[in-house]
C-alpha cells in the first residue's frame, strides 16, 4: 500500500470516531470563546490559548487567573490539580505510542481526555496504521476545540444567551463512551473497579478533591490485580 493511500485510509478510519467529539467541543469551545469575550478578551486570546494550552477546563480557570493578581505558584498548583490525570493517561499510552516516530511529541501534547479515550479503546483495523490513526484522532479533536473557541470569541460580541449547564455536554459524551466500552467487554471487572473507586473517593474527599485519589486508587488496584484480571479476561490489554 502506498504511503498516501495508507494515510488516507487512516484518516477515513479515524474521522468517524471524532464526530461525537466535534459535537461536544463545538458547544463547549463556543461557550469558552464567548466567556473569554464577555470577560474582556479579544478573540485572539481564546484562539491562541485553545491552540497552545489545549486544556479544556483549565482554560476556563485560566480566565480568572488572568483577571486576578499575578500569582505563578497558585497557577502552577491549580494547573497540576486540574490536569494531574494526564500523568495516568501518559502511563497507559506508553506502549501504544511506541514506534510513532515524529508524531509522538504531538500525540503527547494533544492527549486530551477525548483523544485518550478514543486512541486507547478504539479497535483499529489491521490494514490501518495505528500511528497515523492516533495522529488524525488527535489533530481532528485539537482542530475542533480551536475552531469552536475561536468562533465563540468572534461571536461573543454579537450574541447573548444563557450558557449555564452547557458544559454537561462533555459529561454526557463520556457516559456514552463508557457505555460503548462496557458493551464491547464480556466481563466488566475493570469498569467496576473504576466505579467503586470513584464513589469511595468522592465520599472521602468530596467533589472538589476526589479526582487524584481516585486515579491513584484505580492505578493501584489494576496493578495489584492485573494478572488475575488478564487470566479471567476482565482486563483489556489491547
């Protein structure tokens, strides 16, 4: 298969997976751009920040950081708390990113929640290059976010509407991704570990601080139970 044909086939395989992400990023990015505009920032700010930071919820928090007093330590701690889950994403993708060549730095930079979910769980056809597949998933999702944020920044001066609750679009999307993965698996041991760990940490640490303890607990349990889960087919290693 010629290289151009292989790249085209990889794009065609990746694009359908990103369509639900486009819907979520369109609304949330639009909201972010409008929020930046009404906070006093021109459209260049959401456009550049969405391209460089590409941090979703962190970008919303960055608005208040930009408007507040200069405090780099607070900004660092806030960023670490919000984005710490990406440390675990990176560990999970170590094997998958092997052999991706020049694409690897961008795959690492662009590994948002949605790209991680797709690239980790997608069943990639044998005739499709996995490196190019993951690259197109990542670059398409990145483009959707930048496009939505830029458009929101441009339209923010002309339209006014109540955006309260619009961010729930992303929560709903993750529920759909979870259900799709649930239906793919015959046994759901790893899913139950995630659910129970999340509920337990939510009770112990509350909704504002449970994310990092949850990730640590899930990582510990999956590492501890990896062999028995693999033997019973309750842990996917693909």
